[in-house]
C-alpha cells in the first residue's frame, strides 16, 4: 500500500480516534517483549543528549574517636548518556480498498502500528546490547566469562553469580546487589528452564550408561527471559541488515533494573506508548491514512549491573 502525498492537518476525534488508540495499545501490549524487564525506564523532556550520573562515595564510615569528630568523605561520579529519536510509519488505504475490505484491514491497522512500535523498541534494545558498545562486557570490567567453562550449566552459572557479586564500586566497596534475571537465546531456553526449576539436574552419561545427576543450587533463584534476537540470524533490523553479535551459546545475568541498571530506555516525558493519528488523505485522493510514532532512546549504563557469558 502506497501512502498518499503530503497532508495539511491531522484530526483525531470521536469514536474513530478512541477506538484506534485502544486497539493500538492492545496490539502493543500483546507483544512478548523483553526490554521492559531489563532496561530501566528513563524520562527525557527533549531530543538533546542527556547525561545521567551515578554517585559513589569516596570514603567510608569510620569509628568516631573520643573527641567526637567525624571524618569528611567525598563523592565520585560515573556518567551515562542517552538520546531520544523518533521512529514511526505511515499506512494508507484508498477508498476502494476500504469498500472492498473483506478482511477488516481497516480495523487491524491500529493493531499493526502498535505491534510495529513494540517490535522497534525490542529491536533497538537488542541491537545495542549485542553490539557491546565501548567493550561494555569485558574482562577489564569484571563482567565477562569466556572459554569452555562458560557453557550454560550449574558450574558456569555459579561462576557468573560469583563474578557478579564480586563487583565493586569506584570506591572499592561491594555493590551489594545480586543478579535477578537470566537472559538466554532460544537455543538455551530448555537448559535455562531446567536450571531455574529443577532441584536435580541430569548432566549426561557415565561409563555404565547411567544418567548422572547433580543437586541444583540455582533453582528458583533467577527469573528467566528468552529472546530469539540473541541467536536467530533470520531476524534483521528495520533496514533489512543483519544484527551483529548474535550467538547460539551466549547468555547474560542482569540486576533488577530498579536497583542497578545495565541499560536504560528513555521516553519523551516518560510516555512508554506510541502515538497514533489518523485523517483523510489529500482532497485530490479518496482514502484514509494512519501514522504512528514513538519517541525513545536506549543507552548502556552501569557495567557492574550485568555479566555476559560467551558460552564457548
């Protein structure tokens, strides 16, 4: 469907606008997206680059002497940047399409727009995560497991949790934060399910051809999330290009984003839903058109709030 030429005014009124908005929101919320569980919500009031700061003390509580004098401490800051962009699409139906609409496409358009908006937020989240900007996941940041010992299982999950809990702030103090989310590709969904639910794990065959079992200390300790964006190379970005960094073996741990966030997703004035608007096409064209748009941006934040395991 080809969108019509430019138009002068946009009008949303009465039942049409209300129904379209409700249908769009339903289409948006029906998508099983992951980003809202991992990225901390941020609110920006404009499209400039925003810098957010996290403060850590450069001192500590010390024993107060007999003179009652308290010791001064300082503050150290870490900064993270994020910037909003606008993403959107335009859909138009000619008058004949609307009259011949046996499949109710007219009513489905707001739902399509809602779905596209949800998919775009998910895409931007994973494209950024998988690109590993500025070596966010790196041995120097203490948040990367590599080698054969990083394959998802009881030992590697124990190692990843230890790596996570050993993180310190800029003052050399423990972050005192635990991982809360296990993120896996679809290729590791079953292994992740077993680790999160089974108290006894079967680990293979021994020489007598009998199953070996291990007690699983990780059952119920994390919330598992799975996404095909991590591994499915059939998924491309909105330009049809391949997504870099995908892997069948890599998996992640994340902190609760409300406590300490590895990634932030900012929205204009805190609005986390897209906007839909509709109007007739230009006077010389018979038809209707709908446009949807969403103002948001995704940015990496605190490297001590996540651990990546290459799984190989």
